[in-house]
């Protein structure tokens, strides 16, 4: 079970985008994430002659960021927080914030 999932709000704790908050768009495996509006890069794109809707030029897009450089955002404390796991009485395994024990996904 992954500590960070698609749709989680995270805060960047290291790197060029330090302090930025965003939502996880995709988990790329091998500890890489795509986060909305974080770690933006410029990419030069050629026009596609078969697809007129695809323009040429320079586009901005999100680059992947390593999972160790982000923490899940805890709205109760207003800071990044560590994640641990807890097994409920019905046998369901849920993620919880380590600081206050509040369940992330119920």
C-alpha cells in the first residue's frame, strides 16, 4: 500500500519548488510522482502534420518529482505530515497522519 496516492494534496519539502502545494496527478512507480503545478519545465514541441490541433512551440508541463521530496499535507495542522498505517476493527487497512492519528482515507 502506497503512502501517497493520486488525488492527495502534497507539499514540496526539497528542491526547486520547495514550499509549493499541489495535488498528485499520477503515481509513476519507482517512487516518482506527477504533481499539479509543481516542478514545471519547458518543452519544445514540433507541429504534427497529421494533427492540426497539436500546435508547435514551447509548452510548460509538469516533470516528475521524487516521492522523498514531498509530504502529504495535513489541513488540521497546516503543515506536511508523515503517514503511517492502522488496521481498523473490521480488518480494513487505512492511512493515518502520524502527528494526530487522524485517518486520511475512510
